[in-house]
C-alpha cells in the first residue's frame, strides 16, 4: 500500500474541500493508495501524539461544496518556525523540519500534497530541497501566485465582493452617499479590481498603485451636483497613499508572521474629509466573509482539476512541483518557479485598461 498525505495551510479558502475530495477519488481508482490528512497543516505530523486522519471516499462524500477545510488549517508557525517558549518565557521558534521529514518517512508516506498559498508553497520548496516528495496546489483568494492562470477560491471571493458592491450601490444611491468597500488583497488588487469592474464602482485603489488622494477627491466631486449624487469605492486592504505605509493593526498572535492589515477604508475617509470633501461617507470592511462559505461552481471545477492532477503527479512521482492552470491544460511547474515572484497587477494589464476605459479612477 502506498500513502499520500494531504495538508492544507494558510488562510482557508473556498474550494479546499473540493481539492481534498478530488485527490481521494483519484487515489481510490488506483487501489493501492491510502490518503491521509494532517490536521492543521503540518501541525498534525509535528504534534505528539500525531493528529492524522484517514480520508476515504466515504469521509469526503459531499464535501465539495463545503467551505473551510475538513482537516483544518493554520497560518501560524510551521515546520521551520515552530513557536516555543524559552526559559525566560519569551516566544521563539524551532526548526523542526528534519524531525518532521523523519516522522513522515517513519509513517511510510510516499508523497505529500501541500495545498496552500505563497507561504505554504515556500515551505513546500524548502521541504523538497531537504528531500521530501512533495507537490503543491495553489490556493489563495488573493490570486497572488504566479505560474498559474488562476488560484482556486479567487473567483468565489470576487463574486462575494461584487455582490457587496451591488448592495452598497443601492444604499449609496438612496442616501446620496459615498461607500468605501474594503476587500482582501494583501499585496495584490485582483479582488478589488475585478469587483470594481463587475460592480461598476467609481474608484478602485489597489496595493500595486499607490494613490494620490487629490485624484480620488476629483473623481468623487464629479459624481455630485448640488449635493446630489453617490459613489462606491472598492479598496484593497493593502492599498496605501503615495509616500505612505500600509494601514496595519497590532498583532499579538503567537507564531503569526504576516502583517495584520485593515483600516484603509477609514483612513481614506479621513483623508477625504481633510481635503474638504463634505458628503456623507461610510465604510464597509468585507473581511473574512470573502473566504468562508460555499465555493462557486467555477472554483469547484478548478479545485477538482487541481486535485486530480496533483494525485496523478503523486502516482507518477513528479515531485518538487506545483499544479498550475495554463488554459486549457493543467501542468506541473517547479515549485521554485512558482514562488519566484508574486502575481501582481501591472499597469499594462488588460483589466487596468478596461477599468480606465470604463472611467474608473485608479488613484493616479
Ligand atoms: O492571503 C489571503 C488573505 O485573505 C489576505 O488577503 C489577508 O491579509 C489574510 O489572508 C488575512 O488572514 P487571517 O486574518 O486569517 O490571518
């Protein structure tokens, strides 16, 4: 019997369960593969006693449309940075990667499939360099992984953000107000840009294009005549004004290495008020509503394709690679290439051109 271990790491994302189910179904066709799941990313392997579950067709029945991940996830710590308290009570980290690889081998696991975003795939690459038979599957609502046309979960997040724009437009128009919708997107503005185009927003501000507040105010002024008018702005959480830093929150979570973002929508409203913009303004922070819940059909299909391809790579012994969508094919790209650079929105991107063509102010 051969064994494949699945781990889901980083923030949860619509479609994770659909990938797990696809891996299990494809593995079951072989007859000689058992699928295991490590609870909470690699923590399940690292903990004593280990937290490993068997995943068979019965266990994954009907999970493809469930949000979250049945094997849980975490975006803290990991095999290279396991949080530990030293003798003085100060938190520090241990590299437990060698121990983890030993444990995986001891359990006769032949392949590992790590479903996660950029941080998780960096861990995959480092584990591969240490000799682990590992395959990556690109997950993130932010769509910030290059080497693949798309990551699963992204289109669901866009759908949720667009629905929010649609709802805010009606209240904005009824009250002659400005609404600022803050969406996820730490380093990239894909969710914001797609939702702004789909929802017909007037302004879209993204991390890749630091904004000029005067340009934003000019665009909003044009929307009002004799105090009547309305506008919707879609803003990535990682957006920031020219020459200014990110808007962040204090973070006291042990082992959490990301900068905790949030609050740019409020800051933007204050900046507009300081410039003398006097119309009513409200902010809505969409937050984790974009990550939970049912994946749309597109993401379920993409997840199923990623899962089947990942399992076929495991069967073929094609390790050190990430599954990627290169329309219309699903291919294997080296993990090193997949993590080499993020998938950022560039000024020459077709969607930027479209947004400009629609008259959306991008803050520059
Ligand atoms: O990476 C996806 C993402 O949704 C980012 O856009 C966001 O900054 C981050 O996750 C927040 O994650 P959490 O609040 O779960 O730590």
